[in-house]
C-alpha cells in the first residue's frame, strides 16, 4: 500500500539513521533524537522522550555525522508530529543549514539508499 503522505511531499526522502540532538530555544536543555530520513527540504526525526513538541516550534539541531567526524548544525520548524509507542515521530522543515552540509547529508543518504536498492 502506498503512503499518502509520500505523494504530497515536494522532495524525495532518503532513509538514514543518524544520532542527533535538538533544542527548542537557547534556554532549554539539549535532548536526544534520531534523524530517520533526509530530503532537500528537511528531515524526519524520532524523539524518544515523552515530549510532545508544539507544531510550528522552531528547533535547533545538531546531527552527529560519523563519516566526516563532525556535527552538522541546522535550524528548522516542526511541521508535523505523531505519537507512537514511547516515541514521537515528526518532520522538520529546514530554515537554515549550511549548503555544503546539506549536500553532504543528501549525498550520504542517497548513497545509503542506493546500496539498499541494489541489494533488494
């Protein structure tokens, strides 16, 4: 069965699994999350704490990127959030990310996706 959300997306999302952390503003503590997919316009995240972040909240993110041994910083707006079992799954639209870092993430995600497609 086809995912109806996928049909409405502006950009193709490529699955990844990258550790990250987020902050709702400069005054709140950093909290852990996982980046589950990347596209030109944003990313999917999983938040493990029982924190339902209000929609349209601005987020600061630091993505741990082991292939380059660096952290990639981005800011975005939480566009949707769905409650799962012991987690929240959401989508963040980029508002600011270094263009080079964005392409590094996209290249990595595309390479990982194409390897899995070849193996399938």
